[in-house]
C-alpha cells in the first residue's frame, strides 16, 4: 500500500512539474528577449534558449508552492542564471570588443567620470555607436565585469558599498531615484521601461520606434551614465 501511495505521489509530482514547465515556456522567451539583443552576431541564441529551458525544468523540480512564492518569480532567476552560465561557457567576446572596452575604461580614468561620452569616444578612437555597441556586449556577455562598473547592487559590492560614505537601503533608493531623474529623457525612459515596467527590448523598441539593437545600446549607456551621476553625488556628500 505504501509503495502504491509513493508511486502515485511520484506520478502526481511529475505531472505537476511538467505542467509548470509547459505553462511557463513563455517565461524563457521573455527572459531571453530582455538579455540577448545587442550581443555579437556569433552568439547562438538557440543554445541560450535551450539553457533557459533547462533552468526552467530545474526550477520546476525544486519549486515548493508551500513557501508562498509565485513560480514565475522563483523560475525567473533560475532561467536567467542558466542563460548567463551558457554565455560564460560558450560565448566569449571577440578580441576587438575586449580591446575597445579596455580603451574606454582607460580613457574614462584619464578624463574623469564626468567626461562627455563624445569626448570619451574620440579619445578612445571610436565612434559613439561603436562605444555603445561595446558597452551593450560587455553588459550581456560579461555580467560580472559589468556589475563591477555599476553603482548599486543587491550584493553591495558596488562603488556605493565601497564608498567612504556608507548609506542605508532607504538612502540608496532615494539616491538612485534622484540620479535617474538627471538622465537625459530618452535614457531615463529606456531605463524605466526596462526595470520598472519589465518590458523586453523588442517591446521597448516598439514603444520608442527604435531598433532593438539601438535600445540595447541605450540601456548600456544609461547604466554607465547613472554610475557617473551617483558617484558624483557621493563625492559631494
């Protein structure tokens, strides 16, 4: 009898997991759609989608509904993590992108964080479009490297956390909101649609009547400018 009960429970659990996977396949496409636009053309998006599906299957297998967390919320981070792992393993950036990134960072160190983007591009020997493309590629293909450049993060390893002026979470949120308001209109809109409205790049592109690759470059640029604004605010505090 006990064996029969266990067998029934196993079948029921498998059916539940299978249902979660099938009903949430669109979540994989949503996460992937927020990540991949702007990556170099050699990136195999089918492999990334397959990795995302594996992340979804893993999430379904480990999901515990009794904890009161929605499955899509739980699965989002698993899916995104699986896609990022695949990017790290099989999608190294071309050498010219890495060289451009090194030049951009060097020029920004020499000129200071407040230097206009047009001047940074000129001194780095790049067009502004080349620079934006480079930033977008780094943001997606090397998230750890990109995170080091970002001002605020949950893991508190950012420039804010390491600043001599330590701030609490409420002050951090106020600082971030204030900094976003100082962004140029288009960059502020892109940042808000992506993070606050949770739109995919394709959806933002449709709203703003831009190409997806252009939106990806604007998103990367807005994040870097946000970093500069926040660092200036902290330096003056």
